[in-house]
C-alpha cells in the first residue's frame, strides 16, 4: 500500500473584524502558508457554534480553526 | 499648506499637493513596481532597520493602499533614466508627468494636527546610540517586536541577530532634560510604553528574559495604566529601578552594554545588558513650527501650540484649532479625544453651514428577486498578474460555469476599475442576474464598492458575495499554483453556494430625536451641553444637587495659573441663559428605555426648572425624549478615615486647601510649615488606580502657599511625582521656589499623630536615605483619590459597564475613548477616569462632537446584517439574552418568545450560536448559508 | 380536568412493547415507554415513541371512504362493507381466489390478525397472506 | 407522604400533584387531584424512573397559573427542576415539591457489562476518567462503534427531563439528515452532547431508554465536567444562573495532539 503524505483539509472560521483582516494582511505582507485551508468569513467568532464545527468535521474536514 | 488668509468663518486656504507619480485611480497595489524598482532606500517605517524601494507604500496597513514614488530617491526623477516601474506596471498607473498641484479651499475653520516626532538620541549622543546597533530607540524596538517588522517579530539584537537575555530601558531620553535638548517637559507616554515593551518582550522571548526599566518617576497616570504597571511588576517580574542613567558604554568583547546605577540600599551596581532601549520622548517638529508661522498661531518655548486650559483645543487665532501631539506630548486616547473636541469646537462655530454642500445621488429602483430561482453571475478578477500570475483564472472561470445556479461567468482584468464596474452592472441587467459573486480581493476593502455596483444595477446589495482569491489565495500560495487554483475554485464554489441562499435585506431606518440628555452639571456636563447648544441642538442637563459646577467649584487655579472660579461662574451663567439648554436640579434618572436616536428617560427632579435655589419645591417626574445621552456624572474626593482627617482641623484634603486658597483664607499666611502627602487612597490594593490630578494639584497648592509666604516650609511626600506633559515646568518651578519633595516608602510605617504639645506629627520613611523621619507641620494636606460612584444605577440603565474601580468603560480604550459600548451614549469628565479640568473640558467637547454625529442626522440607517428570531422555534429559555453583549434581545412574556431590537443588534451572531434550537437567524450569515459553504468547501 | 396516564401496548409490530400515554385535557400529548414492562423494559423504537402523533393527526381516517369515479367519498360502514364484499366476489368469480391477497397491519391486535388470515384462507380461499411483522 | 399530599390538595396549596401509583403491578406516573382525592392513598414512590418534571412542563404550558405539586422520588428530580427554572421552562413559584422517603437514587447501580462490550465498546459503568486510560485512537474507535449502533429512535431526547426545545437541532435537516440509519456518525450524538453541556443532570434516563445500550451517561458526564472545569458551573445545583451568565476568568482549553 502506498502512503501519501497527509495534507489535512482545514476549515477556518474567521471573524470579519480581526482574524479575517489579519489573513488579508498576511496576504498584503506576502506571507506564505500551505493552501489547504478554506476560509469562512463570519461576523464574529461568537457566531460559530459547535454545530458548525461538527458539520465541518462531518463533511470531511480534518481540522477546524476558529479565529477571533 | 501653502498659505492661509481670512478669518474665522471664512478662511482662504491654499494647499500644495505634491506629485505622487502614481495614478491613484489606476493603481491596484499589486506591488510589481516595487519589485522591479532597482533603488533601495532605508525604510523610515521600520526605523531604517530594513530597506524599501523608491516606489513604495509607507506601511502594509496604509489607507488607501496605493503606491507612491519617492521623488528624492527615484533614479528617473533624480538622474533621468530607469522607468522600470512604468514598464512593468500592469495597470498603467505610473505617471512621471505628475506635477505639484495647488488646491484652493474656502473653509470656516481650520484644525491643525501635524503631530510630533520622537527625540533623536543621536543629536546629543551621550549614549553613543549612533555607534552601537544594540542601543535602539523605543520605536525601533517596537518594530523589532512587530510581526511585520524587520525580524518578523522574532526578538533579536540588531548586531548579531542573537536572542537577548537582558534588556534595559532607559527612561526620559530627550524628556525632563533641559541640559541636552532643552526639552524640559515630560513626554507623558514613555513610561507606559516602556512597561508595555518590557512585557511584550517577555512574552516574545518565552520567559527567561530579564528586563529592567531605569526611571526617575514612573508616570503611569492614564486610565488603568497603574494596574498595568502593577502587573508588569508583580506578574511579569519586570524590574523597576529608580535611577537616572546618562550613559551605557559598550563592553568590548560581548557586545553588551554596561549600566551603572545606585541601588535602593545606596550601593553602586554595575550591570551588563544585551540591549539597551532608549525611551525617547516626543517633540514638536520643525515643520509644525513653520506651519504655525504661516498660519499665525503662537507657540510656546518648546514649539507646542499655545492653548488655554479652558479652551484646550483653541489656538491663539480664532477659528483655528489644534489637536494631538502638537498641543502637548500625549498618548493615543488623549489625541483621539482632542481630535473629536477640535471637530466639536469647529462644528459649534459652523453649525449654520451644516449640510450646505451635500449632494444626493439617484438610485435606480430595486427589483424584487424574492421567489425567483437563483441566476448567479460570477465575475473572476485577474487583478493584473496578482491573481492570474498564480491562479489559473480561465480554469476557475470554466469551473464556475459548471456550478449549480450559475448562469453567467465573466473574466475581468481589474474588477474594481470604474469601467469594469459599469460592465458588471450592465451584465447584471442584461443577463437578468439576481445574485452576484465577485472572485477578487477582500470584502474588507471592496465589498462596499461592489455592493454599490449592485445598487446601480437595481438589485439588493446583500445579494452579493465575494471570494477572496487574492489576499487569501494567490498572494499567500505563490509557490503552489496548482493547489492555489484548486483553492480558488473551492472558494468560488463556497461563495456560489452561499450566494444561492442569499436573500435581499433592508437596512432598518430609525428616526432621530434631536435632543441630548446630559447627566451631570459639572464642568464636563456644562461644556458638553454648551457645545451642543452652539451647534443648534437642544440639551436636557440633569444635575443631582441644587446647583451647577460640580467639583470645579472648589478649585483654585489650573497648573498654568488660570483662576478657575471666574471660568466656572462664567460657564454657569452662559449655560443657564442658553435657551437650548433645559436644566433640572435635584434630579436623578429613574428609568431608561429606547436606543440610539430614540431614548426615553424618566427623571425625577424638583419642579422649578433653571432655578436651583428653591429646593423646597415639590418633586416631579418628567419623561424626556432624546437621541443621545452624555454621561458626565463626575466623581468625588476620597475622604480618608485615617491621618486625623476630620478630627484635627489642621488636616485637609487637596480640595479643602484649594477651597481655602480660593476663599483667600487669611489663616494660610499664618502657617509656618505645610506637608502634602500624595496617593492618599490611590495606588493602594483596594483602589489600585492613579488619581492623575493630585500631583499637579499639590504642586500648584504648594506653590501658592510659597507665593503667599516665601519663608514657609513646604514638603511634598510622594511615591512618584506625576506632573506629566508640560506640567513638568510647574514642578520645576516649585522646586526652584523651595518646595521640598521627599520620596517616601509607603510600605513602611506612615503615621499622623498629635504629640503631647498638641503639635501635628507626621512620621514616614525617606526612601532615598532609608531613614525614618518626622515633621511637625502646621498644616497637613492629604492629596486624596478621585472616587467614582461604584455600582452607579446609570450603568444598569444605559447598559454601560463600569470598571472594577467604578469608572465607566468606553467602547475602546484607545480608539473610542468617549463612546460607550451602547450606541448613542457618550462619556466625559471624572466619571470616565480621573483627570484635570482642562482634560475634562476637552473630553466634554469630544463627547458633544460625537453626540452631534447622531443628532445631525434626520434618521439613522442600521445594518442589514442583524439577528432575527424565528418565534416558531423559540422555547423562551433566555439563553440568548445572557450571551448578547449589546442587550439587544428581550423576552416577550405574553408570547413566551424573545425578540431582537434591530437598533441595538450589531450582528455578532452570538445568539445564533447559543440557541440549541437555532431560532435566531443572523441575516446574511445564516446557519443554512454557512453549512452550504462548509459542505461545498469539502466536496471537491 | 382530565389528566391521566393510560397504559397500553404498542400497536405497531408484534413485539408488544408496553407504553404509557400522557393525557392532558383529554388529549394524548405524549408517549412514554413503560419502564417496568417485561417486553421492552423502558425502551421504544422511533415508531413507538411517536404514537401520539398519528392519534391526533389530521390525516388520520376516521370514517370509511368509497372510491367512486376516481374520488374518495365518505360513507357508512354498512355500505363500505357491502361494496367491498361485492367487488371481492366479482374478482374471485372472474380470476379465482388467488387473485386476492391480504396484507395485515401491525397496528391491529394479534387476534385481529388471526382473524384476518382465517378470513383469507377460509373465506376467500387463498394463502396470499402477509404481515409487516413477519420478520 | 399521602397525608401531606391530601392536605395540600384539600387546602388548595396545589391544584394537581404528580406522583406515582401502582397500576396492574407497574409503578407509573399519576395525576392526583382534589376530584380523585381518595386515590391519594395509592400514592407510592418506589423505584420510579419517570421524569415527572417534564410532565410538569407540559401541564404548565397548558395552564400557566396552575399550582403543581411534584414528588421527588430521586435526587435528580430536584436538579432537573433547577435546570428547568434556569432555562425559564418552569416557574418556581408554580411548583411545590415533596421529597419521598427514599431520597437516594437507585439508578446509580451499574448494570453488569458483558465481556464482549468491555472489549469492543464502552462498559456502562465507566466513568470519564476511566476512559482516559485509553489513547485517543482507541477512544475514538470505541465511541464510533457505540454511535454506529444508534437506531435513531430519539428516545434519549424524548425521555430527557431537560430537553425542552420546540424545534430540535437533531431534526435540523442541515445537521442530521432525515432517513439515514444509523444517523451519520457521529454528528447526532455529538450535537446532542453539546446541548447537554451544562444541562445534563446525570439522571440516566437516556441510557435506560436506549435500545442499543449506548453509554450516553458517560458522554454527557464528560461534557458536564468540561463545563464545570471551565466555568465552575455545577449543573442543577442552583435555580438562578445559567452557564451563559458565568464568565470564566480566562478559558484555556489545552490543545491535545492527535495520536498517530
């Protein structure tokens, strides 16, 4: 059996007012990071409920990041 | 600024706009120009620690994010050839023909805010800062700590990029120093920033870093700064060493620097540090001096704009106002307060011109798309090469075509350019699109622009979604174009999945009641009401006692020597006579309902309006309708139960003495000696804050005593003398006049007794000599704390939190220092934090200016992105009410369900997360939409 | 006031789980498993848990219907049985008894089920009998 | 006990008393009222395993002014009432409680687990700390095994004394899709576990009702323990605060690396 390198699929919930802006700034600063993250913009990290996190895992995510 | 003519109400100002050589409309900030520019220049933003190019943006967060060419260094502009940037610019934005433009404006008022600069320790280089890279200024150190700084936030010494183990901060470099630089003032900000830098450095280094701050006095007198200082001392083990340091010679072999100082126990100690940070002070700039000359305003001996304590933002020339570090050295919150105050002062003179230059825009009628099946248009942006250079844009376009609901896909070179905007609007109309997705940069900067395009195309602006394939894709995954393309496809798919479920939203509109309620009839409350009255707004001024004036009625002089009583009585007269101000005496707030623009406050008061004298009149309740509330509820002076206060007539508080000075009490000249004790009730465990104003007040009182009777012995016992900013001058004056300042150790015994002869007997330990000392003064003055009302019922009623000390909390300590978390409620004066009278006045004007931003509007437009409760699903468990930070949710006990007040909801969605039944729906970010996004992110 | 708990047996399948109906104001508002019932020992399946729903369902048939010209018309039991018997007779006469099948529901009792299979074999004359609990 | 209830009903202190009565050999919940006051002599406590509190919420929903008496036969009854007060589902002024003589719970007695279960799944008697003996992969596979047995009967929810939502997330089609059996593992049980945090009073009714013997108490004990650690909130001990009103000083959830 061949083993492939494990690249986790990550869903990132990011607060519009901080983490999302920070991710933008990382872009402006041309910081480089692996492309296996899928950002979901939310208005506040408080709106991220356990349901969203469970749904993400259920849909096949390997990791969930909540930035806020 | 070229020149200024005219007078208050009618200035002709001529401004020169220097050429930028980059067309702001065309530049897309892709950075290609800077990449290709061959000229390297030391980066001013990073304090020269790294290089930038001759074409550059000043810093990453710059707004607008557009490049500019530095004409001084550009090879083409200096030597006549190169033009590399022009060749490579994909947007054709470089314009070497750009020339200086003269712009003439006609204005009624001018606000000068040129700021200041930090002192350059290289000018009189006792520290040999220029020579040694490991001696840095505090600003350089800030950049070293910053994640976007020269070392990526990694704390290393500039010399060898090794992690330092010991760092020393040297305070008062370029401040409180008349010898080297003539800056006799205190720069106000350096103590707190040094504390912050030491704590941050410790956090960055992971704990084993030794930090020492060498200081003369620690002046952490801003709001909550003292507690911050305590944390640094007690939790972070930052060492604070009282010692004036004048040099830090290099120890040759190690690259370390030697600092020698005298310890508390009187020993000389030599200590080596890996890095020395010079806490450089602030100063006025040469440019601001030139500006002042052109404008014709007076400067003081340090180059700061001359102002008056009772009109702290007015310059010597009517109609010209000043704010920020050009008025005096100051920190961010003070500058922001100043700025609002200057705007408020200017607005009070220009109220007639309000709305006179506004234009209205024609908006096409919005189509109703509800019930239609989604017809989504996807517009994929290349952003020149910014996106297309990494992401395979045509592949993304093809992919988008196959997504469910998508009926139209377009590829654009620059989606944000005006012609593309028109094209998008055209496509929306032609293709009868009812949802739009733009895959480009970030919604943080560009969502409003594209929403405008939707409005112009006649569809609701909330039927729009962005896929951030630049900032969060192409720019950060340069080395993995295939995976970046895959990510861009996923992001577009996510946006489409959400767009499919978007519904049109409307921004709620609320009418505004054009009146303000000002709570507190002290200086802050009166100034705020007066400013609003001058702006043409009605105020209800609510005072709990039977007369106006508050604490200021006891005050004698400002530190500048201006008589306070004359000012206060003048202000009372003006306010009482103003028809725009209704005053209620013996009044208290009973009940509050409503929200910004529409408050309804019930107060009880005595029936005689505008006449405090007849307090025998019957009590009445009135309900006032108002659009904003300004809280200026003040604070009281601490009444000590110790030190014979109230038991011996020779023991007074700071205010008691000020009152006697005001009354010109002849008894004062009969005294032979006086002792002032600082920090009575402040900076102690139960009241950890610094009361800020008492040091300066004691100095002015001491000086007043000395002036009346020069042979009087006057002692001030202090822990740290804190006459910050320009007040340092009066401190120096007091010492010259012979006032004796003694630093005492508060941890050792401090007692006040009467001895057998009936003499007052003050015993304390001198912290320099470590000796117990005793004075028998004729007068003992307790510089007592400023104490706010804890658990003030206003906090509950207006839903504004109080700090542990009882001061009302602002929405943001630095950026919104007069706004409260509850919209439409503003705060000023002592209720916010201890502060002297000039700062209370400034904050009052700032609060009035902020309040006027609401009052000036016919109605307020709310946000469409707010929470709604589906009553069918609500079980009435009240969980959401507990988690709502804005108090926007209430329980309808009839229907047994909760409701959201759209005026108070800020759309954070905390309720939606807390509800087990998912009854709250955050419009524009519904669970349904988020689940769709999550699913589509992971299906590929 | 009519509040009571009514013990009963689940009618769905042949297991015979013990249930309790919660009756408030004369209406069944909930079903609970009988904790001490020897068959189910306090457990139920999803159908059992939701029995009260069909009792109160607006879709529940409370009267016999006869299909005439493609439409169901409300009728009385006598007529309904008469019509059914006539049609069965016609079909059996024409196609024989094996052209009829009997499907029996778990919602009726064991005894009724017994009668139903007796009816199929003895009256109609076919072995085409089946039941949803024939697991 | 009987005398007290009789007196309450006569005096009008309660309009209705919810207790137990033996019918055909089964102890089952029963409503005692003034009209049928002679039945009060049949009032029993015994080994009663029904949620009278949940019954009370249904009565209260129909009659918000009715004074309701409840028999507290197990210690978790009072805790369940607290939770329902906290979440505004019952009005404490409306409720009178009467403690039965045997206050202690007999549901605490664990049932014997078969060796097969011990090996493959989670023994019913296990405490959260026992689980920590296993590594993460082991715990994960054991839980997935347990969840895979779910018949989606909703019995755990239906019987739960503190489940009161009008609209249940477990029927939310974006979270738990209709039709799938077993429900998509593990979302059904984890959604429910999340909702039990700060609500579960460990009465054990869910586990009793589960036809698949999923060790639900263990799951909910764990989430309640987290709530207690982080917020210092003990579920069911006080009628006047919800975990949402308890703000921790600083919440630090230690990240745990996934075992290879």
